[in-house]
C-alpha cells in the first residue's frame, strides 16, 4: 500500500503510541497532583523524543515527526503561558 514499506497497522501503531503516552502522563500527573505547567512540559519533552526517534530509530517518518515537533512546540508554549498566568488555563 505505501512506498515506505510500512503496513497500515504499523502506521496506526506508530500513531497511537504517542497519543497513549499523552494520556498516561496526564493520568500520572492527575494522580500525583503536579502543576499544569510541569505536566505540559513533560508532555512536550516526550513528543520531541518521539519525533527524534521516528526519524532516527525506525524507518524515517518525516511528516509524523514534524507533526510531533509541532505538538511539542505547542505544549511548550502552553506550559510557558500557564506558568506565567495560571488563570489563562482551563485545565
């Protein structure tokens, strides 16, 4: 189906893993009641690690990696915004 030698099931798994990690980090941070900016920073770091891993460790997935980097940047921006003024955050 694809020209990258990646099955659709493999691609779905590669897409689901970062989303699952976001939920796991969210649940852990809710259980231990960490501040929102720390949670967002950790999620951003994990997304950047996944983006690097998707380019270097496995068959390169450049577009997926760029999306994860954009998500990481958005999470870092939101973490900075929440740290400066916690009233701007709804979560």
